[in-house]
C-alpha cells in the first residue's frame, strides 16, 4: 500500500521520533503549525476513525495523553490543541489516522477553534440525537 505514514512506521521514511511503542508511533510534524506540533499514529494502517479498531484507538489516545502532558511540561505550553480529521470534507490530507498534538500559548494567533457559533434549535438537536441513538443501538 502506498501510504506515507505506513512507510514512516516501517522506517522507510525518516522522522523525528518522540515515542515508539508496540501499537503506536509519535513523531514530529514536518510542517509544524505550532512549536512542538507532533502526530500520533497507529502502526496498523487504518484510514480514519471509522476503520480503526477500538483497541488500536485506545492505544493511540493513551499515547496522545502522555505526549500531550510531556510536551506541555517540556516547552512550558499553556494549552494543547488535540485534533483528528476524518475525510476530505474534514480537511484530512494523509489517509492514515493521525492525531495532531499542537502546543498552544495565550495570544499565539492560531485560529484552529475559531468557528462560527449560533444558537441551536432544541427540536432539531433532539431529532438529531434520536437519529444517532438509533444507529448506536
Ligand atoms: P491532516 O491529514 O490531518 O490534514 O495533516 C497531515 C499532517 O501530516 C500535516 O500536518 C503534515 O505536515 C504532516 N505530514 C505529511 N507528510 C509528512 C511526512 O512525511 N513527515 C512528517 N513528519 N509529517 C508529515
Ligand atoms: Zn498507512
């Protein structure tokens, strides 16, 4: 499979490694959006959150928690943005699941969470929740 993150996991493309575990690799993002920006990926290929097994996702998120705490302490970050995109409509570029860890500082100017907010319609919220619950059952 021609997957860039699988090649990184296989050691075919060099990266700056942060954490190398049985199921998970964490490495520095090559185009950091903030100082200390890193990525956490499962070693088993899964394109997105719909495909990954719960066991692999649990391992990924455990590593995300530990790497977030470690980079916060290492760089004196004031906050951490954790971001994971699924599908082109969500701006996912690399089709191998990855979680971004982006250290943040007050007034750093990043606009990652600056979306337009508007009051929801309670009837529509209830209808959406009901429809989702049908698919959870
Ligand atoms: P996304 O798919 O969530 O939009 O972002 C993909 C991320 O992977 C980007 O932040 C990009 O800089 C990073 N990336 C893409 N190719 C490489 C690579 O070869 N090495 C590393 N270290 N990061 C990469
Ligand atoms: Zn892959």
